[in-house]
């Protein structure tokens, strides 16, 4: 189905997530690169050597979660916008997701937005914790949101709530 | 008449890179470009490129154009904008038209043709209605001229261009209703497909346009599902209101100048249609006429840039400018191309290029 819709199945998604034990310790990258294409900026960008592609740039990236600091540099460098940062260490109740979001206007800290699934469907409301767009991100802003922990694997996008309805 | 060492036709990614490398090797270069600015398709590509850092991966196309502009300025390269090459003649003479008013003649020692490719179109009823247009045209209006090109779009074609332009339309605030593709699978990179899917845009594979609907402009598109033999399935028709139908069904190499010059061409579907046969040094069957980029096979711009560097290196060598590290440069560039093409995404390119190989002795 993925080849027909571009929507990864829950099993495919789960396979790309580091184990919960690691996510519970703090920020870590999730590399949702599901097919071999000639591309390696994530490996080049990572200052910790946590992403491995190797000699053949068509290889899919492998995340060494123990080396990943969750800094998010790769998130802004991935041409496929296929990387997000996840973190469940802050509270019992919530997961924090940092997503690339190349749309205007950017949400602001404190806003409530809609959290959307990989097929663009509404999952839940989410609180915006930060929305960063410094020059070094090269116009790929990173929006950090807070969602109930049970939606950790479901949320992959946001939509602003249209105040006019 | 203008005499020059190397004449490059086309200032897109392939042409610019060939000019830079040839000039670096010591050749004096003239570049003809029909548009008022350099960069070719790069100037409308607001997305980040794939590949590796040698091809500026992770940099946006529009910024790569600026990087190349700065490099061009450092070398002995004369840019002639608004200048359309019209013909390459038997005696090696090239004619061109400046601003549609002044004709010019060039007598170069060698030529690199880097004219790129053009969009294909599709036959269906009412495909001449205003509102039916190429995805590339819409991308130009939007990203080069800052014009919101539509309100509601149906995109035909889920290759990389169809997917990327859909995403950029959404960035501009345009509503993309759906993306259709006659093939049973998405042709473009799936990371691009996922980007539009999570915005809620349905990608309908095994679907095509049955007809465009409207009196004096497009108001709706009738779509239809296809079976596994690409036959329309009666009863699956659906009418989608839209003011624009973007057609993104692939590109065809622009090799008319090469045909006129007498270069051997061959129909190679994996490369996009009629393409010139070429040697390992990117020379066509006509001595001193070289090619690079989409002109000799439709591919990603990253590959076009590397091909440009190789063609520039080899054309300069033909003109007697051989850098000391020629062999090292040549093999390093070829390694880059191999890396870009070695995966499943490059399979059709590898097949196509095997058929486009020109054996000089034959």
C-alpha cells in the first residue's frame, strides 16, 4: 500500500522508532526513510556520528540511538522531511514531538494546533512548545508539540486551527 | 562572427557546471542562454536536493543557482543571456538570436549542448482548455514570478515533479484536490509522497483524467480508474471541481540541435525519448560536439551537474587544456554518478545509458 499512497503502515512506523526505553530517556531522532534513494545529508549533518549510511549513498540510514542527542540538526537537513525528534522523558502523560513544518504562518509557543496523522487526518489537539526558524535551519522550521503519550506513533503533522472557523 | 574556444548551449545545472569545469581547466568559454537569467530549472526549485554534498545535497535548487552564479563569475566565462541557439551547421558554425532581433554567428572549437528537456503532454478531451497546464509552468509562475497560479488543483502525475509541485502549491496556499497517476505505483521518491499524504492530499494510483470540463476555462476534471492493462474502468468516473489541472507526465530531451548537427540519436524510453549516443567522454558521434544533462537522458539535476563537470573536463581536454589531475577528476566524477545511479531509483537510467553508449571505433 505504501507504494500506492505514500502513507507508511503502523508496522513500518514502529520499526523506525527507537525502543521506548530510549525515548523515555529523552530526545531522539526517528528516521522515516523507507526506500533506498541516493541521499546522505543526514549522515553528513550529524555531529555525533549517530546516523550511518555508509559508502553506498543509496543505503537507508541507520540510527545509532545511543549516540543520538536529539539535537535535531538532521531534521532540518533531510531533503525528504522524513525526520522527527521524539521525547517521552518530560512527563508521564505527554510525548513531545519535533516536526519539520514548512508552511506559513508558523504557530507560536503556547498555541493549540491540530495534530495530524501520516494521512493528514485529525488525531488530537496539541500544545505548541516551540516553533524555531533560525537562519541555520535554512527555511525548514521545527515545531515542537506536546501530545498525549498514546499518540506517540500516530502524529506526524500539524495544522493551524482556523480561528474564523 | 564570434570565434571562441568552447561554446556551451544552455545555462541550466549541466551547462553551468560544464562551463565552470572547462574554464577551470583553462578553456575560454561562451555560454548561450535563451532565458533572461541563468540557472535553468534550478531557479524555481525551492526544495532541498537529494544526493551527497558534492552535488550540494540538502541545499535548495534556487540557492544552488546562486552558488553556480558566484563560481561562474570567477572564471573566463562569457554569459550571453536572452540568446537562443538556432542551429548547428555542418561546418561547425552555430547561429543564435539575441532578444528576438539580432542574429549572431559563432565559430567555436568545441560545443557542449546542454539544452535540457521539455514537459510532455497528454491527449484527453478538452486538454486545450485554459487552466490545463504543465506542472513546470505552474511552478514557474508560482516560484519565479510570485503569482498564485490556481485555487483548486488536480495534479496528474505522481513522479517527483508532480509530488514536489503539489507540495509547493500547498505552501503557496493552493488547495490540491488529489494527485493522479496511471501507473499502479507512485513513481517519485516516497519521502515526497509522504510529505503530501500527511497534508491530507490523496494520491490515486491507477487513475487518470478522462476529460477536462469547462466552457471557456477549466471548471472540473473527470477522473477514472484504470485496470492493470491501463483500460478505463466504466462506472468509476468521478467529477472533481478544479480551476487548474497540472499535467506532470514526464520530460523529453531537447535534442533538436544535435539532430540538426547530424549526431546519431536513438529512441531510448528509459532516458525519456530520442537521445544522442555518446562516448565515455560525453562526445556525440559528431567530433567536438559534447552533451550533458537532460539533453542526453532525463534524470535528477544532481546527476546533470556531475555530467556537466565531466563534459566540461573532456571538452577542455579536446581543446588542449588538460589539467594535471585529469584522471583523478574524471574518475572521481564518474564515481559520483555511479553512486547517484547505483540504487533502485537509478535502475532505468543504468539500463538506458547502456543503450546510449557510442563506440567510437564502430
